[in-house]
C-alpha cells in the first residue's frame, strides 16, 4: 500500500550521499500536511483514501464549500486555514491516521524510491524545432525563410490528407508529468524537507505529489552494505591463462 505527501518545489542543489558521492538533488518541502478527511470502504464513499491539505490560506479566500470542509478538520485559526491551500487525495494510504493528524517527511526514509507528479512549465505556442527537436531546413545560401519550417506534411492526390498524429507546431508544456523512481538522498525531519535525486517537473514554488514508487514499492537502497568494487576505467585486461 502506498504513501504520499503534497510537496512544494524549492529548487536544486548538490549534496553528498551516505557513501560520499556527490549527487544532484531537488529540495522538496513536504509538510506539514494535515489530514482533512479519511474515507473507508465500509463508509458512504465506498473506497479507502486519505485527503491531505498543505499550505496556509486566508479564510476569506476560500469558497463556502471549502471553508466548511476545512472547519470539520478544525484547522482554521485566527482567520487562516492551516493546510487548506492545496488539497489532494491519496488512495489506499498505508499509514493509520485520523482527521486533524499532521504528517510530514518522516513518512519516507533515505534510500527509498519515490514518484513525483507535477505540471510542467508552460512554453506557449512553439514550432517543431523546439517542440519536437526537428532539425529544420538547410542554413546555406538560397534557403531564405526555410530554416525552422516543418517541411512537407501530406502526400500526393491519394490519400491527399494530413495523417492523424502528424507532429506540427502547437501548444507546448503545461501537462501533467510523472517522474518515476527518484531516490531520496536526505530526509530533514525538522524542516520537513526531502532531497530527491534528479529533477522534477514544474517551476520553483510549484506544488507536487510525492508518492511511493509504483514500480519499486517500499524497497530502499541499503547504504550500510559496502559498494561493489567495479572495474577501474582504463585498466588493462588480464592476459588469458596459458594451458
């Protein structure tokens, strides 16, 4: 059963892992996340899920429906909903929680693999050179105006149509992306920050979902075991033994 948290992207940096290797990581603020609702299979919802809220939001900026929902969790204090800015639901949550509980970075461990889900940066309307990495036309003399064009898009009189799915200019970015199997390099419990290997979708300050990796499950890298000694680069091959 998976675990998940709502996260905010803080940016990228470099840190050393427990074995002393330098790793490129993304810093994610993953809490505090407040439990707003717990759904059960036996209840009226008919399925098992946990609804989490992240980030503070002023009371007057919430709709009446949202305000009534967060008030049930008793998280509105001094006109601010503490955990009402972003709300997400996680199916089959592995941890036993109740409404009003607060969860954070302690759900995950160093060496564990996670999937990070977010919305990529919007690039607007782009041509095929940027959108699909097409080569474009020749840059030599006599090719004025053809450097970044698509080229031919159809056929002759039969079938005489543009084939469905043809790669052409259009809207780029601003789509939901899941980056899978990213390793957690550090867990900073006091700050509720995870340092995750590699890059994640979206801009700095964007909101993401961090969940247990679907393909690797709850497995994690054991840094206590010594790393297997690999063959050194440039080492000469051993001569074959004589018979």
